[in-house]
């Protein structure tokens, strides 16, 4: 990487080199039996140049010809993207424990054994079709630049998900484990999955209308994706976010707190610096309903006259960094799951969501299919609703909180408790 940096420095004013490596193994069980074992390897290098105030970018999956990569980055400057920021130099950073040696030595035999444990435990307690996935990832990335920044991050992730599927359906009750070290799904979580599944065995018909809705952590990404979009630096700079200019305003219910916690190495993926070399910091985004912060990468921080917040992340070397809240934690409340059901009285549990990407995400609109949806009556799960959906806007939904659960679980967009809301539009077979 140093050789690539030196070659590029000879022809550019500023240079950044980004290198990533990933090793992953995955075991899949379908209907309680081993289906597949797969291993993957990924490698890539991205080069960013700044010359005469213009940005150049190129990447490769095979770094054989460094000179050619530099030429590609220079050629991309024809797009005319102007920049006026300086790359970050070396500064003291927080030391985090992000790589667990136990995951480094974990083999597929151990992963198969854990899937078999789950399958055997659930088989004795539920009649549904059980699918299980167990996976581990070992990630290494390095960021170095012409300003003297040179840091390497190494992370490990253990991931397992068990889904108890209803017969003749793609809908499953799901439980997930996610950690930097080997952390199997505990039996009490599997007991909860089996109990929820049993409560939804009977199909029920529910009249459409406005009702109370409980979003489980497995479905909360529906709402969090829209919060992330609205707090992203580009949308804020361009003035298209509903939250533009609203720092300090109460935008959600006072029971809603959303934090960005990259320095919390009790959670997987903790980072001391982002993919641009900007140091990370734990920050409130929404504090007891009040908007406190946005996420800026280097480019849109410069455009907006702000400071980068350490949220510049890539989806891979083939993507430029963009502002992203990658370490979201939603504050837990006081309510055990059973108390949330009692507080609901009657309503619908969104145990899984289909089409969470649909609707105007930036505006906060959502319209999702329930996969599955469970019906609650007098505080108890009494059945499952089919061909049903809920719809709304997060700026209404997140102001109508009924209760917040006391336990955080991993979801697609962060760590969150189950949260119950009032006055959400429901449609289904009545």
C-alpha cells in the first residue's frame, strides 16, 4: 500500500488508499437439516486522489498494476467533482477490542454443531419448519493517506438466526444472535420464539382500520431506515430532509432515544475511525425525542460547512464513502414483553416486514407487508393475520408511543427494543 501511496503522491495533491479484506464462512440448515456450507473471500483496494481541487477515484479487486490504478483515478477527474477539504492526519484514537480470537479459530464443524443444537431444541417444542443460519466474518481494513494517517482495523462477527416458518408460508418467527465473539442463541430466546409461533398458529380475520401496532426488533428497520435517511448529511445539505434545520426540536415521543455508538466494543463492528480516517465518537441523534445530531462524511461536511462526524462508510471498494449511522442503538424502556402486550390491549405485532424499502423513505412514509403479523386481543397473542399490511409516516408513528421494551436485540438497522405504537393504519382480510 505504501508503494501505491508514493506513486499517487507524485501526481496528486492529496491521496487516500483504502484496503479491505474479508473471510467468511456460513452454514445453512433448512427444515432442521444441513443444506449448505459456504466459504467466501473478498479483497479490494480503492484509491482517492485530489488534484487542483478535483476528486478522482478508482478501485480494483486485484492490485497487480498500481500505475494503471492511478491512471484510472486521474481519468475519473474528468467528471469535474470539486472538493475543498483536507484529508485527516494522525490523531490519538480510542483503543477498542474488536477481534475475538475465538471466532478466528471457529470452524464449520462447530457452526454445524450449534445449528444442530438449535434444531434439536426447537424440534421438541414446536411443529413448524425450522431454518437456521450460522456465520462468522473476519474483516480487516486499512486506511492510509498523504497527510500521515495510517490505521488498520480488525473485526470479528458471529451471526446466527433461527426462523420458525409457518406451513405453506414464507413468514417466520425469528430470533437472532449477533456478537464480536461466539454467542449462540440462548434457550430462553428459543422458548420465546416457540411461544410466539404457537400463538400465531391459528389464522384470524381482523377488520381494517387504525390500531395499535407493536414493532419487534426484526421489523424496526422499517422505521430506522427512514430516520437514517433523514439525518444523512447529503439530505440535510440539500434541504430535502424533513429534519433539515430542526436541531433542538422535539421531533419524536420523549420515550424515543437514538444513539450512534461506534465506540461501544461490547457490540460487534465497533470502530475508532471511519472508512475515510475520521475519528469516530459516540453521539446522540435523538435524545428523549429531541433531535441532536446529523451524520456527515467528509464531502458533505465540506459542502455544508460542518465538521465530518466519523460516519463516512463504504459498502465496498466499488462505492464511495457516504454518511451512514452504522452503529445505531435505540434506548430501552421499562416494559417486559408481556407488559407491552397488556399495554396494547388489542392490536397487531409486526414480527417481520416485507417491502420495508417501499414508499418515500426520505419523507418518512412506509407501507409494509406483515411477515408474519400476529394479532393481540386482551393482551395475549390469539392468532396470525394473513395478507395484511401496516402503513404510516414515522413522524406520526414515532410520536404515538404506547410502550418501549426493556430488552435490546439486533436488527437490520441497529440494536433496538420492541416498541408499541398507537393509531397506525392496518389493512388485512376482514
